[in-house]
C-alpha cells in the first residue's frame, strides 16, 4: 500500500529559465506539474520537499499536492 504525504507549494507567476533561476536564488525548488487541465509552473520550499524526497526511496508514495493560490489539485 502506498504512503500518502502532503506537500505544500505555490504556482510560479512566470515560466522559463530566468524564472526558475530566480526561484532557486530564493531557496525554492522550481518544477512543472502536468495534468488534464494543462501544465503549471510550481515551486516548493526546500524544507517542505526534502522529507517527501526521503520517503520516496521506501516504495510507492502518493502525494497530496496543495497549491497556495489554487486549492488542492
């Protein structure tokens, strides 16, 4: 059975290499979320994503993603 964890993030207002570098400079991890409604540029705080990455080595992991300006996705 897969473990379920919550992960909080936010939608990046801008996309592209410059925007991703700016996120990294602020100590955030940039990413892209793919779904039925299209793609979204997102970012996560290192302190929020680090425990999730450590749990991912233990098998299957279900992530409940909560974006600050879009509710739960």
